[in-house]
């Protein structure tokens, strides 16, 4: 079953076309890397998926309304007042009610457990490490029990070990929670080890590929990157 399907789909900002004639078909339960240079349209596409971009044409069919989104930028300074559990519960605290009901509490607890944060749920988020913060951001998206989880460059600011740890955890979520993952990234070589498909945004078009094409794309890109480095010596 497809979870995302587009036909002749486009995105534009006024006269400026970002994406045209996109045909995408992502089966449920896969881990897709969203690739492309800065400004290629990855975030615009994701915003269309989460209903924050209406400047579209053509067909976009999303086979779920449970979508979790982990944005790239969060302003969490050292004096951020909430602890990890309170931050993860924030999705529930939009109304007048300041406490959580039993079902909500248990969703928060299981999100913390899934992201390996149960033992540090009372730690102040502002004092958490980069890796712990990223896990808390993902946990916050998980409390709504999404079918589709979208992460925007979640590994960008982490050291290598924590990048791998986060990707392993996300991969585990894909398997155990039957989630579809869309992972926006510029770190193709790293994410290719975990993904089973990709969307490549390039010059106003998008190309979809499976796991085999992902490996050849990675080899090609790594090769180009290595050549560039040699040229710059
Ligand atoms: N709200 C907007 N209004 C007008 N132009 C926009 C808007 N949002 C994005 N753009 C432009 O659309 C293009 C695609 O931007 P987008 O953020 O989707 O790219 P991206 O692939 O996510 O880039 P990055 O890797 O840098 O995050 C860019 O040229 C950007 O300047």
C-alpha cells in the first residue's frame, strides 16, 4: 500500500516553480532519504505533506493523517525551563488543560522509552547533550503515534557516533512501530546505510529510487565528492 502518492504534482512560490511534474509512490513502512542540494525543494515538499504549503498543483495523496514532523531548527538554550518529559508532552499542552490524562501520560512514557530517554526524563532539556536533544525532538513527534515520521536533517549537528546512534534508533522505529520514515539529509553516505529508497530533488524535478539505485547513487556522489577534493588540493 502506498502512503504517499503524487501525480503531476508541482510546487511554486508565485511565479517561481520549485517542483514540476513530480510522480512519486512511496510504499508504507519504508525508510526514504530525501536528497538534493540547498534550495532544491525538499522542505517545500515536506511542508506540502504536512499541510503547511498550499501553493501546489496536481495530485498529492497522503494515506494517513497521522504525520510526525521533526523540524531542523529548535531554539533550546541552556536556560530552557522544561525537562525532557515536559517537552515531549508539549504536543498535548495546546489547550486550556494543564495536566495529561492517563492515555496521554502513557503515550509520553512509551515515546520516552522508544527513544531511550526514560532514565533521564526529568533532566532539563537545556542541559541535555546534542544527541539527547535530538532524541527528545523525535520523542515529541512520536507521542501522536504517527504512521509517517519526517525528520529534517536531524543528524546534522551531531558527532559521528551520535549520528549512527540516532539513525539506528530511527531504523528500529521503522521496523518495530511499522513507521514510514522520510529523512531529509545532506549526508548521503551515512544515511544510505539505513535507507531503503530515496527521492532526489534536482532542477525542479524529483527522481525516486529503491535500495539498489541508492547504493549506486551513493557511489557516484562519493566519487564526485572525492574528485572535487583532489581538484581543491
Ligand atoms: N515561503 C517561500 N516563499 C518563497 N520562496 C520560498 C519559500 N520557501 C522556500 N522558498 C524557496 O524555494 C526554494 C526551495 O527551498 P526549500 O527550503 O524547499 O529547499 P531545500 O531543498 O529544503 O533546501 P535546504 O537543503 O537548504 O534546506 C529555495 O529557492 C527557497 O528560497
